[in-house]
C-alpha cells in the first residue's frame, strides 16, 4: 500500500469553533496527523510527501472565484480594524435556495471582504488563520498524489488529508473543510478514464461531495452516515436525495439511527456494495472518517476501533483499485488504533 502526507498539513491550527451557542476549543487539532502518521509507521508504511501539482485539479472541482477567496482571505483579514478576532470568521450568511439544479453560485455580489466571508464560509467551523491555505492546498495535493498512484496501477493508496474535505462544496467551506479532497481525487481519476464510485463512511453526510456530483451520471456517490435529522449537516443526507437531472439515480444516502454500531454499519456497507457493483465502477474512492467511534467528542454512533477492521474487510471485498481519503475523526486517543484496524481489514 502507498500512503501520502505533507507535513505542512499540520500547520493549520484553528482557534475557534462554535458549538451549542458557545465559542469552544476546536476539534480539528494538528495532533490528529501525528497519531495517524504513527499508525502508518507502526505498520511499516512510510508516507510519501506529495509533489506540488498546481491548481488545475482543484479548479476541476471548485469555482475559481472561491479558490481565490481562500488564497487571499488571511491577507484581507489583516486589513480590517484592529478589534478583529484571531482568525477570519463570518458574521453574516446569505440565503441559499437549496436548488439541486444549481451546480455553483455566481461570484459573491459584494466586493467587500466582510460580505465575502459569509458567502464563502458556510458556518462557524471554518475559521481562516495564517496557515489555513497552505495546509488546505497540501491536503488537496495529497489527495491528487493518491489518485495518481491508483491511476498508475496501485491497488490501494491512502491519502492522509487534513483539513478534511467532504463538507466543502464547489464554492463554499463548511464543517472543518475548505477544499473537497475526496471530490478532487475522484475527478482526477475520472479524468484519467476511470469509472469512479465514492463511498463515504464518515459519521457525517458528505454534503459537499454530493453537491459536486449531484447532476452527473459518471460518478456514483454513496454516503453512510448518522441520520442528519438532528445531526450535522442537518439539511442533506436523506434517502430521497437520489440525484438530479442527468445524475438521477447516481446518489445513494444510507443514514443510520443514532447509537448504531458495527452491525448496522455492515448492513449499510452491504447495500452500498451492491449499488457500486451495479454501477459498474472500476475504481473506488473511500472517504474515511473515524468520527463514528463511540468516543468521538462530536459523534453519535457506537463503533469501536476494532470495528474499523470489519469496515476495511467489507471494502476490500469489492476487489477494486481503491484510494482511501482521510476525512474526520476527533477522538485523539482512538484514531490511531482505528486507522491501524482499518488497514488490517482492507489489506487482507
């Protein structure tokens, strides 16, 4: 198995997170990468540092005006009055119609930076600090490197991406995510001629990934996640969302009741596998989150670290060239063991 990670991804160090109406310490800590790298090395896997690949793979998924905003947000924040906070953080949010036939919004109509913050940062979990862009870019490059490895013949590759990506839409950051690494990797593989299925097993619905591919028939998106009725991202992830227009039937959501354990997860994985086979995928991208762990501080599912070996085994049974893209997981003391168990399962 090949693995990829860039040390610059640990530079992103958010200082703020809004939860239940309070500003609390953030959950996406740089220490996450230390535990995951240690888990790789504990199994004799030394991650390669991805090469710079430019912005073309990013622009294949994200609107250029949004990418430019991310690149310049920190510098623009410095031009605001001295009472500004430690990171760029929005205070207004525009209305969005929720229309599935809209692939991307137009550029922000407001030229002022405060207005742009609310247009491009979708919630209060995506502050932009001094190293946010460099870590975000390196995370996307890590996903591209993993996708290139699979396209070049690797049967299994792992992209240790941080910040995560699956909540990032084509033109908006949210849920700790700025660029959608999973979607960027899937598009890179599709551009190389692969018929790609995405399987998201993070505890949260991959709303950004769904939005990016929702009107397309060439990429299948499947998400297994906690029921969003009372759980982030709240507004997407329901079974009725099956795609729009040309993409009708190419999106499958499998929400799990809160408190579900490995039994319900395996049943959903079986359903997902059947759809992936029916789709005729020849390449698989797995959006892997460990926030389904029972100890996760923002989780509502009940998997143990050892259960992720069974998740890996179920994915391996698809017998497809597979890129695993790291998404969430915030129980610092559990994510290393969870990754190790998953690798044991998927490598059998």
